[in-house]
């Protein structure tokens, strides 16, 4: 019987924790909803990405860990489809070639795995969307610097402060939170908004 009561208590504790986590995620998104400057930046990025595709350019994404997964997710929304059955849009995440990634990390160091790829395939007018919850990831910073040198458009998706990436990107989408999971959840939300609106603009 004691184990039953412990089980029920643990279940209630978990339910309260679940509610708190969901409330925290909602709060972050509500803060974005009330930030006119941030909403304006998202709209500007949507317009810029639309025009890049119209001009025959591509959109590249990069990130580490969970942000790499988000980068791959969002690239797939463009190169595959979002809502509309339409032609693919040229977009890719820079970490997907593991042979390249491990070779360059081994031969040159992990700090240049993305900047070297940007240098190889990036062209003037292309877009680099760089994701880092801290805004301080060295390999992402190097990729932004390389993209700017080429003449690419640059977008930094970060947490609250923007970190070092704040001053390096043409557009800063800094989610108003320092909690990594909440930031990443909002990165996907913002990314989905951009993908949906770009697709609607083009098709």
C-alpha cells in the first residue's frame, strides 16, 4: 500500500512539473508575441528569404547538438515541403555530410567545420541561418564571418542576449529566454513561421 501511495504522489508531482514546463514554454512564446521589434525582424527575414529564393539563391542552416537537429528540420521544410505540394527550394543543413564533418574536424579543427563549408558552397546573395542558444558557439561565429565576407545574408537565431553573434549577423532573432529547451522550442516555432510564409509568398 505504501508503494501505491508513493506512486500516486510521484504521478501528481510529475503532472505539476509537466504543467510548469508547458507554462514556461507558453510564457516564452507570449513574450515573443508582445515584442514588436522581434516580430518585425521575423517579418524582415521572411521577406529577405523569399527574395533570395526568387533570385535563384539558396538558404543554408547550421547549429550544434539540438540546434543542428533544428537546422536540419528547417532545411527540410524548404527542400521538401511545408503545406503546399510544390517544387523544392534549395536549402540544406551544413552538418549532414558526416564524412566531411569528421574529416575537417580531424584535420583542421571543429571550429571551422561550418565556415569551410560556407566558403565552399556559399555564394553572394545566399542566406545563412545560424542557430545557437548561447550565441557564442565558435564554429557558428566563424560561419557567420565567412558568410558575411562572401556577401551572403546572415541571420542569427539565439537566446536572450544574442551573445557574440549579436553584432555579427544582419538579422538577430533572439528568443527572450536563457533556458536552452525553451529557446530551442521557440526557434522551431519561428522557423516554422518563416517557412510557412515564404512558401505562401512563392506558391
